[in-house]
C-alpha cells in the first residue's frame, strides 16, 4: 500500500538532541546535551547599534526581497577573511549565504544525491548532517575517525571500491568527538581526492574557536578536485539569526546550489545579513573571538580536570583543542543509553552516541558539551555523571 | 554515464523571474515584472521600536538557538487571528513557522512526494511552487483556472482517474492571474476532497489584501480530508525577514513537517520572529493593512484604466479583486516572449506566461504587477507596453 508520505521522510528520524532538549528543559537538570554557545558571548549592544545604524542609513531596502546569492558586502567580507586567513583567492561569487550551515547540508544533498547514491561520513558524524542527508535517500558509507582524522588506510580501501558522491567532514574540533585532522591527514586527503569527483565537504562551524595549537589549512586546499567549505556566524556572533555560508570555487556546483536555494526559500533573511555585516565592519571580530575562546577554554579545562578527578580510570575522553564538545568512551560493556537514564535521575544530561552513527552504532559512547555551563556547574555535573557511571559499573559487576 | 548532479536539480530550472529581475535592474526600465511589495508600506519605525524593546526585555535569549516549531507567542498570535477571521479553533500546535512560505512548499514536497508521484496544479500556477515541487520529481497534472477558480468538471474528471498526492492552489488573487475562487467553487472543492488523501494546499500570501468584495473561507473548511494553509508576513509587514507559516490540524502531516524543518535549517530566524511578534502586539495590523490596500487599489485602478485606454480591444486582462497581479491574454497568434523583446527595447518589462505552466504553456499570456510603481509610472509603462503590442500586431498583419 502506498503511504501518504514520501519514503525520504519515513526514513528520516527526528533529531535526538532536539527531543532530549525538551526533556532537559527542567531547570534542576545540568545539561551537557545541547550544543549551545554561551549567551554571555553574544555581542548584543554592538548588534543593536548596528541595527539602528542600518535602518538609518539603508532605510526600506533592508526590509525588501533580496538576491538569492546573499548580501554582496557580507560575501565580500567572508571572502576577504578566507583570503587573509589562508592566502587563497576567494571571491564573493564563490560564496552563497544560507539559513545557517544546516541549510547548506540540505542544499548539497539535494543537488548531488540520487536515491541510493553512496555518501561517505566520518564515524561518528554530526547527527544534523546524517538527518539532513537522509532526506536525499543515500546509502551511507563510514570511515573510522582517529585522533588525527579519518583512518587513511580505510579511506584508500573505500575509494578503491566505491565512488561516493560526497565525503562530509568536520575537520576542526569535530561534532561530536572534538577531534581535529592533522596536517598530514589533510595533505593525504587532498591528494587522494585530486582525481575524484567525490565532493569534499568541510563543515567548519568551530574552526575559529581554537584554544591551542595552530590553525591548519583545509584538506580542499591540497589538491582535492571538488572542494566545498561551510561556515557560520552561529558560534562567533549569534546562532538565532541563522546566517551561514557555502564557499566553493567550483562554478558548476555553485550554479546548482543557487537554483536549489531559490527553490528552498528564495533567499536568507536579508535584514539579518545586513545587520551582521554592519556588526563585522564596525567591531573587532578577532578580539570578540579571543573573549569567547578564553571563556570556553576555562570551561573545557574545568570539565577535563573534573573528569580526571571523578570518572573511573577505564573511561576515555578526547582532549579537544577547540570547539564545544568532548567525546566519552565508556568500557565496552556499558551502554550510554542505560547511563542516560541513571544520569537523568541524578539531574545531569548528555547525548548518547547512537544518533551520531549512520549505520552500526557504538553503544558505549556519548557527547558532552562544555560551552553553556559555568565552571562550578560543570564540576557538579561531572560529579553527578561520575556517580551514575559508578552505579552502572556496580550493576554490571553484580 | 552518471552525472555529478542529482536528477532533481538537472530537471529544475532557475527562476525565470529572478533572471528577468537582473535584466531589469537598469533604471530606465519601468518594471511590472517583479512581485515586490511597495517599500513605502514597510512599518520601519514601528519595527525598529519593537527591536529595541525586545532587546531590552528579552536580552540574550532572542540571539540563541530556538525551537524548530517557531516562537510560541507568534504561533499563538497567528492562531488567534485565524480563529477570529474564520471562527475556527486553530491552536498554536497547528502552526509551524517557516523561512517564508516558499520554504513551506519545499517542506511539503519533501514529506509528500516520491519520484513520479502525481501532483495537481492550477493552470497557470505560481512559478516558485513549480520550481520548488520539481525538486521532489513529481509528475505534474494541471487543471484550467477559470474566473471562479479551477474548472470543476475537469477537476472531477481528474479525480476519477488520478489520486494526486497534493493539489497546490492560490485561492485568493492568484499569482499569476489575480483570479479568486468563488464561494461555490470552494464548497465544491472541499466536498470533492472529503474522502480523498490528496493534501489540499491553500497558499494565501495575498488574502488580507482584498480591495473589494468579501473575505471567503478556505476550501479546506468545507470538509476536505487533508487541508494545509500557508501564510506569510511578506506582503503585510516585511518580506526581507522571511517569516511565513504552515497551518494544519492534521497531526501526522505536522509531525513530518517538523522533522523536515529540523533537517532543512533547524529553525527559522528567531530574532526576526520575536521582532515581528512584538510589532504585531504593539501596533494595529488591520489599520496598517488598510493603508496598504488603499495604496494598491489606486495603483491597480490606474493600471486597469490605462489598459482600457491604450491596449487594443483584442487584448484581455483579469480584474483582480486584490493582491498584486493582473494577467494579460494577447490574441492567440501573438507570443509574449516576442513582445518581451519589443517591450524591453521600449524600456518596459513584464513576465511572459511560460514559467507559470508546468506542462504545456500558453504562449500568448503574461503577468503584470502594479504594487511597486506609482500611478504616473504605471500609466507611462502601460502606454509603452501598448505601443509594443501594436508593433507586434503590425508585424503579424504585414
């Protein structure tokens, strides 16, 4: 019998995190579940000044329909920042403004994937990407993520037998693991893809939030044939305005993306594009980012220190050099879903690993966020979580 | 050979109008091509006051990530307005806020259509809907639009042989024709669909802009089994903020829409949702709409009067009771594309009918917009267009 609904929606799950967030709205709960920036990092006064200024100087035009590609001065600003950071010749026509980088995934899935086409993901991968790409009904392939990036031998093996339409990566402080690709891995990945049509997507919402070590160039700069970068103002200015972008020098891909963007929502909120651009040219973004990084580094260190103090020694955790998340691996015999129930009772929340796996999941993993709690709360939350882990341990050894 | 790109994007055209708008950016040209609200109708000062107020009273929260469904007080406002206008029990949970109503089409296509599924359109239909639905690769069916709505006999015939997944309609002051469904047609349509799973989509961006006659209830209120309404603040407050909505009491459809919305862009620009809501509760929207209607009615009358004065008698035009557009039918032997070239040379632009037809097009039709030009400009533009029509007439009779 044919259903009222399409196969794509019947095969796409609701976001696990968004469901968890509903549960954790209880104020007693310390939540490490979300991926929210710390609101004290939002430059509210400067944004209000910008909004006042653009209304005075640009009047009605900022309230009107606008071009699909996005506000040209904002695209120029982003192009210049890429050029300055990485010494590449990025131009405004290489940029499309999107309604957050989540929309970039929707558009890329739409233009690249036919039902059943192969798509390669990191294992584990960002759950929002899995959800969004699901809508184009691909077959998912996965490559294990190591502390220096995707397992290169496994990657070569995959490309010997498969030609995935795209490889979706988060090279800096990955969501969910916090892991970062090494320079060597980036070079090898760029080289591997130099003669392949596989579109290399590097989604980089956290790249500017590096606490230690040096900024590394994108893998796409090392010869990958088809390279697409995603960026966003969500973690460095404000997420509520939903302003992200796609950057690619591939004219064919950009042309198709613009058509898909027209069909999706005509254009991104123009008022907010102009407001954020005005904020960027009248304020010191780098100084603002330094403030955010100092805040998050302290919270990250508190979380890592508390974990070392309270967690059993057989629990592993990544030591993210930036970004928003740590990834916890419990002993193999433990289930993060079981732990979630115990932790909820102790009023602390996290995201079990399950939704970050497109195919086979590793049930003893979980993601914790440190950006949206102060250090004292982080210590208390980790303490509660440790108690829950010990309780689970006891259950297993009984 | 398999392409880099998906079939859906290879089969979707760029928006004809957006391409025309680039051509008509020349300031010498009088453009009746766009579908832009008149910028003098934007309540800029009131919106700025609202933005100031929400920053003062709500602080950081309006810059943070938010729920997928949309800002609850805004959904409550829209629910109450529907209830007040039509005496129905619409609740906030029947509403999903979208990034303009264009996104509503994207989401509905995604959740309802598998490749090859049948979709029913008015003939002609809104080109943005054709483009957006194309991305889900349906088979298009069309029903002729008459001055009182879709041809009911043809509609019954279609439903005898087909079971389209959805019927996309613009019941009030349709884009492109300006035509409105009569009360009888609405009743008959609701009745026809009372036992059918075909989702009746009534897209109503212009419904509040009625210059004459009485507001009519939606066809969905007359017993249609699966009814979905689309609305937007683009034509009554501002289009630049891209705030639209989907209203349906069908829980299954709403549930699937929320999943598709998560995957598409997490949620609509939250800052703008809160700003528009604050504007709505602190200002008299009905009075504002009266001002817009008075402005547009004058422009519409000027356009109709000028057409009667200048156009040859064998050219037909619809007399829209509201909205933004008139639809011109040239004698059958004339081509609107040919006219477009002549008109461009005479510095006047419109949209040829072609992109409004999903299947067979009627080449002697065209759409003209009256909302974004003052009366003097409208007279001059219609005069130029008349001259171009006479030139084309002469070419044919030579």
